[in-house]
C-alpha cells in the first residue's frame, strides 16, 4: 500500500511511494536530507484535501495506508508516536470525495475440494451475502456481475486462474487465510464453505479498517439459481444498467425506470433489474404489493412525498460505525427517523394485508430520534 504519513498539516509519502505518487497525482517531488549523499524522495498532500488524492490512487487499483499521529506533538518526547489507523482499498472505500449511490462490492472466494465459496459485502452499506458455486467460471461470472474491483482470496489460487482474475477481469487480489469468528454475523443458515469464506472476508475487512464495524448485517445465504441467469456480456448488450456504448446510466433500462426518491431505493431497483426473480411465489408476492400501490393513487402520492425526507441511512449508519459522522450526517439520520412514523401511518392507511410484512419491518427508534433532535443544533456546521 501507499503509506500516507501524517506530519503536521500534511500527509507525506517517502521513497518509491513518493516517486510513484508524484507522477500519478501530479504533485511535486521534493527530498528530505537534501545535502546527504542519497537524499530521501518525498511528496506530500494537504491533510484537509487528502481524500481527493486517496480517491485517485484507489480508483487506479492501489491500496492506501493512513498513519496518524497518536499523541500530542507538544507533549511527545522524541519522535511523535504514529500508527496505521486504516487501509483504504478499492473494495472498502467508505469516504469518497465523489460519492456514488451505487454499491461497491468487495468479493471473497474460498475453495474446498471442487466446490467454491463466494461472499460479497458492501462495507459502506453493510450488505453481506454468501453462496456456493460449482466451478471457477461461475465464480468469474458472479464477480463480473457484482462489478467488483477487489477480490479477497482465501486459498492457493492456480496460476492460470490468477491470470484470468488479474489480466482479463482487471481485479486487485488480496490474500486472507485467517478467519474472523463472529457468531452475530455468521449464523447457522450458511453452509460450512460459506461460513469459511464469510469469516475470511470479515477478517480482511477488520484487518484493513481496524475498527468495530457495528453496521454490518448478518451474512445471508443466497443461490444464484433463485435469479434469472445471464452472463455479463448478455447483461451489457441488453443495456440493463448502463448503455453498452457509453457506459453511462443514460439510455439504459435502469435509467428509464428509475423514479426512485432515495439512494436506497435506487440501489434496490438496480438489484431487481440486475437479478430478476425466477421463483413464481416471490414474483407474485412482489406484483401484489405493486398492485396495491397502483390501485391507491392518493395514498401513493403521500408515500412518494414522505420519502423525499429520507436520506441514505445505510451509508449514514456506516459513517457512524466508522466514527466519521459529522453533525450534518446525524441531523440527516434524525430527519429520516422522524419520517418513519409518517411512512408507517401512510402504509396503514392503504388498509391492505399485503403490506403487513413491510409494516412489521419498520422501527421508528423514537428515543434515538429525540436524542439527535435535542442534542444537535439544526444549523450545526459540517465540522
């Protein structure tokens, strides 16, 4: 990883890191101990605008390790103690200077005998899923469909397979052989192989993020046969999620259908288009709920209106969990929680049992909402 070393108001890079980063980021290369025989190459970026530089490196498939000062320089004896507090990788980006409401999945793979285990997680929303696959080509197809950029490998990969992942799919590979045993996130619903890949996945995330990730959801088992199977090339030529010619959302089926009011709704619609159901009972259940909304124009309009006050609480929860939430984030969380009773009341006004499942899953958390309202100035600055 590129090591960003905190020195006062700057993050400094040294040696080869400095030489490479100066070229990639177009920043000036200087040197430390200029008069020595072998001066140390050095390059720096300002602390307050470092995120944009980190994004560029990560976007290009590199990892970035952040070393912070762990004590007050004024009180330190000798060199200020520093520690790496986080490693940002293409699959674990949470704080981007250009936020995107689409998912960023980190995939992990493992193998026992001839069977493959695959799990995927979005560290920024907490979603976590695991499955078993029969062969390596299915693994590659699933990685492509998930649009992953980084894969955590939990076994000794064959050289030919590695070449496929690195050269053809252009992925960053990270190794993880240890497991992280978490009874809350890895339940009995998973097979042994799924549990194994999920625990290595968790270990990698904990090892790089170095914090308690309380927003992560329990790993859910899924079967690729529950969804309509299409290869990556089929999906792209159908322009489902993006226009195959431009690579942009505009001109795709997703663009045409996307009238969602929230970032979470947008991600859900995206998933539904990407993974069409094949189970008849599930399809009919979804259609029945949609029919209720179609039949009740006024209630539907109220519901649409009420969703405009809902922020991306999946991402907000991850910012809180990462210890990166600012007053603005918490106010948005409070606003969103304040909308839950309104949304609940509107759903009840439909007076239809079809929606009872949705109603039961809504928890307003009134204590948290009133705590945020009483504790934080509504005009609080972002810092």
